[in-house]
């Protein structure tokens, strides 16, 4: 084939070419399941169409051939006036994309063939129901008419008929609706709804191609890091009718509960319904048990098929099906989206059932899913006012101000407000708002509604189908049945694990998974699943995981979370608070004696800090970074100081110390402090400072040895750009070590290494490695220095614009810029190791806890990553996923 292939000839391995939906339709066809026949126009055709701005050569002829074959198979011609073949035109990219065009159903109906279709049944209602759906879908998705206009016309008609239900509209009403919809199209576009079946088909196909480049689709791809050039496939499939009366219907199902992971099928079914009715929340659906009552034979067949699919895919599947006059048809399957909780539980269940092994179970969960399981939950003991209960669609505890449209959500979120997006139901248009909201609340729709599916995919908290809420988006408020009104800006709390909606801000408590990591006994199936997976991960990773911790308390917690040492202990906070005065003394000292006295006073405090940390991490490496930030950060504000002094002057006070301080502050003022006197430069410029810190570290270590401990300090020199800097400092540290040893009469083991956080350090890593026992990549500064971005300024200033414009898809401070900064890391690893094979390598920037970056650090061969205590379990898991 060049552009088109029949369902009979594809397979699930061909997602690149056929898209996910097409590949899985082909797979189900191959398995002999009841799939309405059809064909797939490949992603390659879409790529060619988009590249040349029109149908590629030969596409029309291939569609002719495959459509002809389909017509022969079905014994009907597309859109024939007497007895028409109708088809659906369904988009389907390699990765499922809720931002894409919806499907167009009932293609082939026109003013003539609708009469032919009506003759197929005693009740012609369904034919006109199908036709009004085609005009509506075609009008909005292909011809670009605002979908609200159709929805309003439908609501208007229902109001005139005094009903809320589509099903109460009779055939004449539907005929009228078709005419109304056609008129809307004419008014809005100046064009008629096309009557020629083949024109309908071709235009629908092109609309699917074009939908690849809508803003929503582009945004979604950036978010999900889906490549821009994949294109979408288009599936053309014979229609089956779930709206053929009460022995017909349409449903969705999961082979396991996608919210909790519980074993046992789960689904929604709606009688006499077509297409999206079941997920759109238009009418209330029934469960699969009720479906069993309505149509036992189809139900039994569905269960059989679900079990076949799960064994075949060895994973939880979601399914779309339709029953036409008691005959079951499969319309879609794929490996189903699930909540983080369900992901962990399903993975271990499947391992226990022998469907997969534990390695695969580890591959099937992600660090960010584990991170979301570590989020706090609402405190069950706290006072709370329950407003309503909807469906638990995506877990988490979200608190924020209610907003009722995506624009307000984005605006408020940009100014730093937490918002909850409240809608009747969501559509792809709401995506921007869903991205920035803490949580999503809808009054309609089930666990398979758009809101639920998208929220789960993004890991956003969601409660859907809270029917007691009357949501009025026009006036920006909702009214709870029985009273309370919540207006735009009012704070609400939603619990995506229970479906509860509360007034005000409910306090939150730690998650069960965190309590388990903290060492508590917790009897909970989710905790058991998480524990088993993380234990298996530990046995299968190459990277060690350390933590960034500056206090004994943090170090102890991180150790309980599984940290194998400290990768970064910052010492700057040890100079703040009460000790600030001592630092000021150090800076204003104008002679050697003054400076020595200040340092002497700082020493015991520092030693105490280090002893505590070395004790908490006994037996494990502790990397202590010598003081790093610009010194003036420890000095008083220049304006404040000047004002105080001016006031003192008017009163005739002398204030000698303050005057000296002001002098020092003025002297140390820098235009670009991040590029100024900091890191190793401080150590070299202010004699005695690094020596004091080294002494504190080594004396603390000696004290730990005396106490029977096993301290493993590593002294890390920040911001080195030249090996000469490191040599100078190293020599001084060695001198201190010799002194301490002579004084205490015992040897203390320690290492000296450096951070690699300047491009020059990375490029001269071979020279530096000869003087260092370890490197630790300070990827925050390395990113800042490589891009020339001031980290403290740029993120708020323009990163959202950069992300929108596609300069990058995620902040390089959040996830390592592998192509740019990553090259420096790789270069430094290679040159460093070549010069010093014993060199130990790690990373201590924020990136050490970012899943995507961890995979890169594993690949370039670092020995460990270091991250904040709460990220340690995440890093343990991702380190294994990188390796397995
Ligand atoms: P999405 O990707 O948004 O799920 P689909 O292409 O799966 O869109 O179409 C949505 C729904 O339309 C399906 O779940 C199904 O109910 C209905 N549908 C699609 N094709 C057919 C068909 N050939 N016959 C009957 N219903 C169909
Ligand atoms: Mg579908
Ligand atoms: Mg730094």
C-alpha cells in the first residue's frame, strides 16, 4: 500500500503508520472480534497532505478502491438513496490526543438517503436522529461553525417541547432540527451543507488532517512531548447504529477499574444512543451490571472479549462498543489510561497473575505517578462542609478558587492564584484552563467523560458528574441543590479520591505512601503495591540516590526515604539567624586579628551542624559544599542601612560599627551578583573562610569517630572554572587537615572534589579531574551559565511565552536541556574519567529528581543523583526504569 490499508491487513505493531486507533482496530479484526469493516488512511498521507497543502498523488484513487471494496462487502453504496452505506470518519494519531478533531459519524446521509435509511426500520426516528448528528458534527468540525449554535438550537427546541431529554424529540422534531442546522450552516458560512456523499467523505478526511495543527493539538503535543511531525491517521468505518431503539445502545468499558485498579470490569452503557452520548453526560448511563439485565447475551459476549483483549495486550484495556438490535460491535480498544493509584495496583496484580514479570511492572509505572501518590490528602478529622459528591475521577486533594471558564483560569493562575475549574462538562477547548487549574469539577459525565480522561492523563485532581450542582457558567456561579451558592472566586476543596466537594479550604494530611516511607506500618493495598515496586526497583538500578539536605532532621528523613548519602549539604543557612552578626564582623574586620576572632566564633557553631548531619548519615557519604552565594547576601540592605545612619546623624549619634558596615556593603555591591564574588572566589578572596569551614568539617568528623561513628565527609568546592582555583583551595584544606590531625592525634578520612557548574569547568574537566576525587554537576548553575539565563528572573518574565512559542517544551531548570547543557555534562564525564579513572560522579541540581533527566544521567554513566528528600523514592524508581 502507499496511503491506505484495510483493517484486515494491519496490526497493533503499526501505530506509527496507522495511528493508535487504526492499529488496534486492525488488531481486533485479526483476532476475529466483531469490528465493523473499514480502512485506514495512513499518517504518511497526512504528512504528505500537510507538507504540500493538498491531497498527495494517488490518494483519491486508493480511497476509491478501498471504498469500493467496503461497499461490496456491505452490499450497499455510500449514501445511496434507497439503502445507503454510511461511514464514520475517525481521527487517530499514534498517541491519543484529546486536543484533536472529533469524529464525524453518519457520513453519507443527505436529504435523499435519510429516507432510504428510515425505511430500514419501523421507526424512522433513528434515521433523522442520525442525520441531525451528521449535520451538527460536520457543520462544527468540518465547516468551522461554532458548536454552541447547534447546542443552543437543540436546547431551544427541547424547551419548546417542554422536555430536557433528546429522546423525547420525535421524528418531526428531528426533521425540523435538520432544517434548522442546515440553515445555521448557510447563515454562518454562506455555503450549503454538502449533499454529495463522496464530497462529505473527502472533506471530513481533510478536516481530520488539518486538525493536526489546531492550537489545542499543538499545545497538547508540547505538554506531552509528542513530536510535531507524526501526523494523524484517518479511519473510515462502516456505521453501526446504537440509536436504533431500546435494543441498541452505546458504551465504554475498562477491563479493570481505572481509578482504583481494582480487579473486575468497569463501564458505562446507554440505551438508544450514538457515539459520544455516553461520555458527554447528556443522559445518565447505567453500569455494566445493569447492562447485563438489559441485554444478557451482548453482555456475556462483551466480558468474553474483554478477557481476550486483556490477555492479548497483557494490560488494562479500555473499550468502546455499540449494540445494534442486540448485536455487539467493537469500535475501539487501547491500553487504558489510569490513575497513579490504579497504575501501581494493576502492575502488581498483573505480575501476581503471571501476565507480566516484576521488571515489566516497574516499567509500567512512572516516577511522576509515584510523586502524585505522595501528595497530601484531606484531613478526615477536620471540620468540613460537604456540598456535593460526584465521581472520583482523578485522585488528589485540591483547594482553590472556583472559576468557570478557561480564560479566567489562565488569567488567575498567572497571577499566582490556585484555581479550580468548574464546568458542566469539559471539551477540548477547556484544555488551557485544565492545565493551569489545581483541580477540575464538573456536574455532568462519568469516569470516562472528557474531564475525567484528560485530568487523569495530566495527573490533575478531578471530580466529575456532581449532579447536585447547577453550574451556571454565564453568571460565574454554581448553586448546590438545596441552597448554597458558590460564586467565582469563592474557595472550594475537591477530593478526587472520594468525589467529595467541600466549601472553603479543607486542611490536608500526609499520604499513606509517605507514612510508609517514614517507617510507619500501614495496611493498605496501594502502599503494598508501591512498596513492592520500589523494592524491585532498588534491586535493579545502577545509579545510587542521594539527597540534598542541610540539617540533621532532613538528612534523617531522607535516609528513611532510602537516600544513600548526601549529595549536597549547603552551608549558607548556617551563616544566617543569630550568626549573621558574626558574618558582619568578619566582613568589616579591618585587621587580621579581627577576622580571626570572627572566624573563631563561627567555628564551633559550624562544627555542631556538621556533627549532627554526619551522625544522621553515619556510614554514608556526605558531600558538604563550602560557602557559595555572594557575601553581600549576608549583609543588611543598603537603603535601610543608609536611612538608619542618616537618622542617627540628625540625632548626633556616632554609630561607628554601622558606618563601617555601610562602607563594606557599598564596597561589595555588585551589578551581577550571580557572576560576581561567590563560590570558590570568596574562598580565595577572604583568607581563612574556607579554612574555618574545612576545620569545622574535619573536627566534626573526628568527634564522630571518637563517638564510635563512621563519618564519610566529602568537601566540595563550588563554582570552580579553572584547576588552579581548585588547587589553591585543596592545598589549604590539606594544611588544615594536617593541623587537625596533629592536634587530635588521629587521621580523618575525607575527599575533596568540585562542582561542575561553569561551562569552562566542563570543557577543562580533564585538568580539573587530576585535582578532584569527585565531580558533582550543579546543573542549576550550569543551565543558568550555559543559556545565560538568570534563574531568579527569567522564569516569571518570559518562560511561558517561550514555551508557547515552542523554544522549549518545558523549563530547562525543571528538566535538563539534554541537547545543550547535556553535552557539557557528557563532555565533562568523558574527559574527567579519561584523566582520572577513579573519579566519582554525581549530580546535585534540581534535575537530580526529575524523571526525564535521571534517564539521561544513567545513560551518561554518573554514579549517583541527589535530590530533595521527598523526591528520593521517585528517583529510586526512575533510576531503575532508566536501567531496565
Ligand atoms: P474518539 O477518539 O474521540 O474516541 P472515536 O473515533 O472513537 O473518537 O469516535 C467516537 C465514538 O463515535 C465512538 O466511541 C463510537 O461510539 C462512535 N463511532 C465511531 N465510529 C463508529 C461506527 N463505525 N459506528 C458506530 N459508532 C461509531
Ligand atoms: Mg473513541
Ligand atoms: Mg551553584
